[in-house]
């Protein structure tokens, strides 16, 4: 279930810290000498950061097995002089760059994990600007942008009024189910985060809508039996067929985009046996928390109806049961276009001459968005293709612009 808890203390803090900067403020900020120096530092450091991107990416980080790459990020955070560097209960690496005061506390994050299973060849090849390897963009680029921002802040000796907490997090992909963020916002830094930026994806993108999802494994069970001898027993596969037909009939809105999919089915024993079990995996998504909730209710009702109809059809002989196990829950949420953090991000892009468009996605920002904490996900510069495939590539042409953008945004938000 998705719940939004209004947190009065947090709302108060957001109000007094007024995390925003007008286009004019951002432009004049970009013209300040230390910031200009940080910009040239970023450009100068980029070749080294790209080698770092390759090196980090060659440390495998399969789902639920991020610890080796995490240890390396911890070492780098310490080397860069962050304070209070630690790894939390689920494996997020955390390091603090204290400001003049503890709040506002801006969290700047990138995810450690990839979608690739253990044993995947994670060697990265490189020809000039073009790098190829699993995870090279998603999200090795984000990790390196984060490191590049810390370095530039240090080398340009920039101090911020608020604090910036850097996080290399676990569990962003797939069945990782945003567990890093759930822990960070629910336990590790609960009540102590005023704004959140995730660097994920490429180019100059800004994601302000978090598409939520429910994922289920649904299992139908019955006594089964011989197809001839036990004929008359209810059939789990046929019950599941009814369930799939019902899902197929769901009406969902185009806007907010709301979707459903039966992705995998399995079950049965033999052509001449009434099966004792069948299962399917179902994915449902929406950018709107209300629509996702409605769809989820329809889904649960449909599963129960399918089992009941199957049992009725066979006069409750050898009846089937159904159970739906929630295997994934990504909360939905959004940071409004009119919110200060989005306006600041747009002003930063405009100041740096980068194209801007707001988008939607399923990223680490879903968790804070769902809690009403200002959050966006930004691209890390460069271009690329093939995310989540073994042919993933990252083109580093002018990729330093992505790090400059992240830096200016961090300073504008932490002032
Ligand atoms: Zn990613």
C-alpha cells in the first residue's frame, strides 16, 4: 500500500530554507569567480574522471551484490575528504560535505547497482570518446559526476551555507525495488533530507515525475489430478486464463499514463494432468498515485473473481485458491513544475545553454517524491545507447557539461 504522510516539521523546514534560486540568481552565481574556477577545474579533470568511470564500471555490481563497488566508493569518499563516511544497514555509502550549517541538507545520489547478473563480463572498451560496457552510462556516469562535483567543490574551495550529503546507493534497478532509498529516507537519514538530486541517465534531462509500480507473482493452486480420471476438478491454469482475460479488459487512462502487463506465465505438469499449480508475473504502473491505487484494487478483485468463477464452473470440486505476492513496489510521486527545485534546475540548464525538457521515469527520486520531499533526477551529460543491455555505450563528447550542470545545481540548492 502506498501512503503519503504529511510531515509538518519537514514542510516547515522546506518553507524556511526556501530551496530555490531564480534564473537571475543562478546566472549571477555562475558568474562568481570560485564557480567559474570550479567550471574550468571540471573541464580539466574530465579526462581523468572518464578513466575513473571506466575503472569503477569494471568492478561488478550485480543486483544485491553491490558491496565491492560500495567499498571502492567509500574509499573515494574518504580520499576526497568527506566527513562521517559510512555504509548503512542496506549498503548505501554515505559521506557528508558540511556547510556552514547542517540544514538545508541536500542529498546528492547515484546508484551503485546494475541490472547485470554475477558473472557478466564487465570489461569496458574505449575508442576516443566512445566507451562500451555494461552499466557504463547507467549508472557509472552518475557515480563519476558525483565524484567530479566533490572534487571541483574542494579544489575551488567552495563552501556552501547548507550541507551536501553524497550517497552511492544500492537497489535502484529491478527487484532491488529502491531498497537503498527506502532505507535512506525511512531510517538512515529519516527527517533530515530537505532536497534530493539523483544523477541517473545521460544528457541534460530533468525527471520530475516518478512512475510508480506494483509487481506481483500470482499463484493459483489446486489438487490437480488425471486429466481423464479426475475430470471435474477445478483447474489452476484455466483459472489463471480467466484472470489474464480480466486483466486484459482493464480500462486505464492515457493521461496520467497508466499501464499493465502480464510478463511471465508458468505452470502445469503434463498434457494429461490437471495442474496443481500455475503462476504469472504482473506489472502495473502509473505516474499518478491515485490511478495506480485504483488499478491495484481492480487487479486484486479480478484475481479473486477468477478463482471463484473457476470453482463455480466445477461446482467447487477440487477447488483452486489464489494468492498474490507483492514482489515489487515503487511508490509514485511527482515534484511539480512550479516547485522551487524544478525551477532552479531549469534556470541552471538555461544559464549553461543546455536544452531542457521535463520527463517522467522510475528512479531513486520516486521515494522522496512520494513523501513530498523536493526531488529530481538529472542526466550526467554525454550521450549513449543500449542501457540495460550488454552493448551499452557512453559517448563522452562534451560530457564535462553534465558535471558542470550538476555542480551549479548543487551550489544553487545548498546556498
Ligand atoms: Zn539507472
